[in-house]
C-alpha cells in the first residue's frame, strides 16, 4: 500500500502556496484581511515543563512530546494572505497545535506554542526546533519557552530547509487540501483547515507508523508501554 495513499473518505479539500522561507520570516506586517488569528484547538489540555537550548536539527523522537518542530507557511486566499503556524510532534508527526492568521507575527506563533504547551503532562519537556526566523528570536517566544522550561533548538543561520518533517507536512497539506479545495474566503479556509488537521491526526496513514494514523499509532504505543 503506498505510504501517501489516504485511507477512508479522504481529506477535506484545500490548496495553498508556500512562500520562500526568507520572505515569510522577514515580514511582520498584517495582511489585507482584518481577521484575527484563529487557534485550531485539536486536543484536551494538560500541563507542562522543560529547559535549555541547542542549535542542531533534531531527529525523530522515540517517545511522544520529546521533540517538536514548528515553522510558518503562507496561503493565498482570494486577495488575502493567511499564515499557518503548526507545532508537530516528531514522534508520530501528530499536529499538536496550530494557529492561522493574517500575519506571521510573533504573537501568533507564540500563542500556538502556548496551546501546544497546554497538552503536556508535568513530566514532559520537549525540545522545540525552528529556523532562525524573527519570531523565534523574539523575547516573547523565548519567554514562553523558558516559562514552561522547554529546550530551544534553532537551525544554523541561512539554512531554512533543515526541517524536512515540517516541510513534508506543508507539502502534503498543499497537495491533499489547498490545491484541490481552493477556499475562496478566510472563513472557509479556517473551517476546512480544521477539518484537514483533524483528518491528518485521526485518519491519514503513514508508512513509517506501520500504516497507522498518528492517533492510532499513539494509542497503540501507549497501550504497550
């Protein structure tokens, strides 16, 4: 069975254009849309912890909530730009949190991190990897990490493509959703995005997970621990 063949009824339809990373992370001005950022609240909340800093891109985690990756990508919806900032767990490629809004600003990406932190148990302290975009060098981002005791990891300067798992997720998101669905309004974008992320976590199979979805894989590994 091909690893990229969806199981079940298939993804909610959508399509998007990912901007060059240097352009995305250099801009901090609101887009034309006046819509406020929206959180894609996928899971019940928990508690948190962590500490430290690193500069090497992480490998996949053997246990959930040990290594997270994040980035920002852009979608063109009509004449408006919408930016998405997800947090992905390297253990099983599960999307832990996601924020989408009209600007890739520091507050949006930090709010997404805070939502992800709320899913943690007290003994969980993931490393959080990103590039060196302005958002991840801002005091607000550092404060959210240090306040939760999490470890920061950043790619080397000028290497925006060292985050292959997140880049792969963005590629699937565009091909399986945005380029097919082509939402014409910001409201339709947010609604359809939420449906896709739910489908990604609960239904979309992955070869490396034994042809299970992230949620199915997590349930199985938790049951055998």
